[in-house]
């Protein structure tokens, strides 16, 4: 599930995996970049800093060049489950040309995978018409897309075929 946080995702995000070293207040840790945009990134790590922390970030680019960035932690996710998506979302304050060239390069790549929520948002028609149909068996109200009425919809609770005749 893609999490949106108070509108900070104004720029398209792309899934990229890069090794990152980040530091703040004399502490330095390693993590893996999970997604990236021109304005921010998410670093998967179990050692995230508190929101509001200023962090220096060093990314190892695919061509082994080093990109140096500075950002502010906007959110930190810490759960006791190690397989969970622990990490921190960082809004970038300073970016170098290596980083900006990299972001621009995959922004224009054909077939680049954007975050799933953005793909769904782009693929969803603006106006969809639904019908609310009560189940004749259990009485539950079912929301059915107009274009699905011809497929013989069934109740989501009990599986009884729904009466699609017009009232």
C-alpha cells in the first residue's frame, strides 16, 4: 500500500533501489532507497531519525558515482517486525546535478514503473456510474458498476444473484 503524507508527493515517484548512507548529529547509518522523486525519497532502514531531523545523504548511483544530498525527515516508520517496511521519508533540501540528472533520466524512460497508487489514479476513469442493489436473500446493499450489470452480479455477502431489473 502506498502511503501519502500531507501532500508532500507533488512530484512523480519511481521505484529505484540504491544504496544510501545517511547521517545526522554525528550518527551514520546505511539503508536502501525504495522510491525516489525530484523532491524526496524513502530510505528503508531500521535506524530512521526523528521527523524534523536534518540528514546528509550519500547515494551510490548505478554508475558508481556518489550523489550528495541534504534533506529533512518528514516521517519515520518503525515497527517491531523486521520484515516490515521500516524507514523514513525525506524531503530534499539540497540536490546535486548527479542526482537531478539521474531522476530526469528515468522520468523519461519508456516503461518506467511509477508507484502503484499513481498508476491506479491515472487508469481510473473520472466519472464511474454505480447502482446500489439490495440482495433479495440477505438484504445487504451492493454497489455495482453500470458496465458490470450485464455480467450477472452476485451479492458480496451471500453470493445470491442480484435482481438487476429496473424499478
